[in-house]
């Protein structure tokens, strides 16, 4: 496990490059301040350059660097923003999806990480010197070597050419609401509708509104899944110690409230009230829309959709792309009232 390191000011990240020429020199890039090459041993000729045209030129030349914590190796890999987006795109969305769906996902992935940079959001991080992990706690991410291991040589070249195109054709594009990068959440498969943010998470976003997403029902293999669990095991996982109802009577489970996205918002189990999210996560269900039937002491649960349901539906995006919709049309459909802007000005100001 990588030992945690405390970074002064937390939001300041240093990238150091050592070069050998006629003398040893060090280049240090700090957001907000550029320090020129300093000869080894120090020199009074070292100069600092204030924010302004020179910093803007440096940002454009160097580009935003994203420190990613690789969980399997317990190391931090720092990569340029667009390379990071490629790794996320390859990990998060099937490469055989339509190009316009991949482009929509690329914009969402780029927006997600740029927003974290701007807001200095280090939440859910196991170490101090990285911005995101390579897991779904943030965004799934695959390194270049992992992609080469995943695909054979011919597939790698073909697949990466498609991913490169999706990222390059949306380069520097992020999604904004009232001139601020949005929380660009996304998920695999809807139940036919997306979810209002406040019906799953404890916050309300004006752009994370429930919209119909009928494409998922027809296209996604993850639309419907069935699992079995004993009533006793279910109560244990939910932490129910006292049961108000007896046996496996269906009255022991009842939906109390439905969300705008046609998912379970609140239900009673064993005399105790739970949110649909609690039941989904504690039981490991694919979705918070589900129904059930009894088979002796077991409960057969059928879920509809896959994921939290908030924001962009990946299979819905692919369905829209198949109908000829552009990436811009896809993101503005799933994220209500947003705009598409360039990331560079936001990064330079942060």
C-alpha cells in the first residue's frame, strides 16, 4: 500500500522533470505559478513569472496533468488530461458502441475530472498525492499497458483508433450549467427513465432531472436481472433484528413511495423503513427498481436497469446514437439545461 504523503496546501500538486544537458536542471510546474529552469545547486538567476500570458502559454504547452491512484499497484500515475479521458472511456464504455455515444461519454468523463480539479475535490481518496482512483469510486480507468493486455495487437490498434477519434473530436469540451462544470454522473442502463438526483443522493441538481430513456429496455443485456436470497439473509444484510411480521409473509415487504424515475424511493421490510438506495446497495442489487416473489423461504428479486440511474445512461446514449443523434444532442438530453464549453479557460483560472 502506498504510504500517504501530506502535500502542502493539498490543492498544490508538483510535477518535476529532471533533464540532462550541459548542466542538471529541474522544471517545476505549479498551478498558479511557473518557476523557470533552475541550475542544480541553486542560482540567483532563478525567476518567477506571475499569472498571465506566460502561464497561459505554459498551460497550453504542458496541458493539465491528472494524478491517478492505481489501486492494484498502489502507485500514482500522472498523465495528461486527454490521455486520462481515453483511459476512462476505454474502461467505462464498450468500444463497439456508436462513435457519437463514445464522444458523449468522453465529454462526461472530462467534465467529471475537470470539476474535481477546479473544486479541489479529493473525496474518497486513499492517498493525498492523487486526484482520482482508477475505480468506480471515481471513474474506472485503464492504463495503456492494461489496454494492451486486454486486447490483442490488432484489436488494440483498431479500438484505440476509435477511442482516439472520440476523444480528439471532443478535445477540451466540458459540460457546464450556469458557466460551471457539472457533476457529470453516468451509469450503465436505465429502467426506462433516469432518476432525479435527490431521489437517490442527498442533493438536488437542476441538470440531473428524470427523463425517459426507452432505448435501454430494447438494447441492454443488463436491463433485467434476477437474484435469489433467503428472507433471513436479507434481514441480516439490512440490519433488521426485530421482525414486526412473522414468517415469510409478503406483507413483510411493501413499497411506500416511488420516485419520479419509477424506482423504489422508500419501502418497509420487516417493520423497518428503508430508502430504495439502501436496499439496492446493502443487498447488492443492480437497480433500485425491483419486484419480488416468494419461493418457500427464499425471495426471488427481479431488477430493472443497472446502476444508480442518475445522469447519462450509457446504453441510452448508444440507442440515441443509433438513431442518428449527435454527441451534443445526447448530453443535452440527459443533462437538463446544460451548455458545452471549453475546459481551458476554467483550468487557467483555477
